[in-house]
C-alpha cells in the first residue's frame, strides 16, 4: 500500500496534465489506438465465419463467470483438489505482500538466483520484482513489452501491450544502451530486428533460470490447470524450462470446465488483439511426469485475494468477471489521451478506474471514477458485459455520500441544487451563460482558452453548441 500512497501523492489530475504535454507519448498513442480498434472489429466480424455472433457469446461468457462467482469458494476447493491430484502445490495469499513473500520463500528454499517471468498483472499488484530483487534474486521479464519497460525502469502502461507508450526510437536507444552496441537509426520496419536482438538476450536467461513465474489467463477447476494465452512463446519457455514453476494469479480467474474455457477463448484474443486464436495457448497441468521431455519438477499455484473476496455479493461483484482483455482501454478516449501511467496503479483505463479504488481503497483513487467521458464505448465492447460506466457512476455516488469530494465541488453542487429549485432564475442565468460562452467562442463555435475553468481547455478546445439555451430552442420550435 505504500506504493499506492506514493502514487496518490501525485494525483491523477496532475499526472494527466503532464501526459497531455508529453509530445513523444502523444505521438505513440496516436499511432496505436486505430490499430487496436480496427483489429478488434475485424476479429469480431470473423465470428460470423463460425456462425457465431458477439452478443450471443458475450451472454454465454457472462453466465460462465457469474456461475463461478456465485460459488467461488466451492470452485476454488475443487481446483485445489484437482491441482494437488496432479502433483501441484496450492498456496493462498491474502494480499500482494503475502504473495510476494511466498514467492521469495519458495525461491530461497529452492536455491534460486534467477527467475524468468511471463506477463502477470498480479505480480505487479504484489510488486514482486522489487521483493525478489531485495532478496538477491534476479527477476527477468520475458514478454517483449514487459522486457522493454523493465529495462527502462518503468511500469507497464497497458495490460496487454505494456510498452505501447514507447516509440521505436526510444526502444532502439534503450536496447543499444542495455545490450552494449552502437545506436543505429531504425524505423518501424526494423521491429523484427529488435525482437531478434531481445530474443538472443532472453534465450540465455531462459536456459539459466532456476524458476519460472507466470500468471494465468484462466484457472480450470475440472482439471486443476492454468491456461496461458500468449503471442510470443515466452510463456512456454518460462513454464517448462526451469525446474520450478510458480503460477501467481487472482482467485477470480477460475472457470468451471474446459468447455467453458473454450467459450471464453472465442472472445479473449478477438477482444484483445483481434486474433481468432492467439499464437500460443497452453494448458499447464501438474508437474513433469516420467517419460516427459520437459516440464517443471515443482508446480506451485499462489492464489491471491488482495481485495477480491470482499467484492463478492457487493454491488461491484460484476467487476470480478473481467478477463483482462484490454478492449475497454483500447476504445477509451481518456486512456488514449493520457496513456496508462496517468492512472497511477497496475490497471489503467476504464477497468482500472473501477478496479483500483475497489482493490486499494476509495481514498487512494478519488479521481479515477471521474476519468470518463461517459461515452460507454468501454461497456459496449467488454466481452463479459461489465457495466463499467455504471460502476464508475456508483463509485462517484459513494464518494459524495462519504463526503470525499472537495469542498469546492460540494459547494458548487449545493448551489446548483438551490438554483435548479428556482426555474425562473435558473432560466435567466442559463440564458446569460449561453450568450457569454457564445461571445467567448467568437463566432468559431470553439473556446480555446476558458479562464473560469482552465482545465477544460488545457488539452483541447471547448465546443459551444449554440448561443441559445435548450429551453429557448424548445419554446421556439413549439411556436413554429
Ligand atoms: S473490463 Fe471488460 S473490456 Fe475491460 S479488460 Fe476487463 S474484460 Fe476486457
């Protein structure tokens, strides 16, 4: 939680202001967004080839996740029993700190000096890399995006594209410095070269690490397996080469059966990258058996709560359906104006605006439920039908009820309430305000600098729809 407090010290508004002025970041984001949106659309269109359609699948996926959540304790016990029957160990962690402690303990017991990692957002929640490094164990991120942000000493800015905020030039300079070679001038056409370079470096780590750490996209109760969905193959190296494999994941990742997993897999890659299926889909069950060529001698699941269990049965339970596809942030105008680091914790975008206050506490993320335009693009693309705008709205209501909004905002709302109860005065003032805004817009229909609320025009122009109020226009139409 210390990390959360540090981030909170610099609030979302302040970070957002910085990100809007960051020209390099803005360039990187401008390029990325259309790609994500177009790929998802293409992926969803391809459902028709299998005689399927999005709404039907989404409803099925929602039901699967709801079924798990209504009896999560029972399904977790089934998973534990099946995983143990295949030789795995199952440990439980109340929070991120406990999860990190368990991983460090295992590493020390097993004499581990280096651990390769496949992307795991839970390990970010647990600040696992810092805990491993403090214990003298070297963590090496092997997902290309995660590897880049680790070299840069940064945090991921997107849950499926951790380095989306970086330009090719920045990555080239970083690799030249870290890999000890002269810098060259590269273009996006040379990305395969950079990937090859990273692969050559990572191969040495794959071969020498004693422990592999991965997350899990899903846990399958009926088989006690972890399902890993990747595009780079690093997940397979991390989970099969080292002698110890630790899976660290949240308790809500369960699905009942392989068939349910197959249903969700029709939606996850399409929502994330537009692919009908990811390059590598691995089902990891138990440990290496006699006659197996590879696989870990020890497989240990660490199932982490970190604030999830208390959401069960609450008005926010629906958030636990999230399958971490990233579609909500890929379609969010706020996310693509600021990038993920503005959100201040592990999860950015609309899902982060809901999840961060729920997992870290309302007071640690007061601005986030307000980081929305209310356009509902996030809700409409979510493959498990999480009503993200409604949940943000509810969090905002809770802030008001618990008097967590600034006094100036509360005063303004009180004044608004007083005015709204006096229609004649309200209409008179609204007319004056509409004329004033129209005068400020100076015939252009856009206000470029608005002195009363400078934040409204800090990053864009404020459009002015009309010099006449809604009431005036309505009355005129009735008369006509
Ligand atoms: S909230 Fe929905 S769209 Fe966003 S990451 Fe989760 S599952 Fe994907």
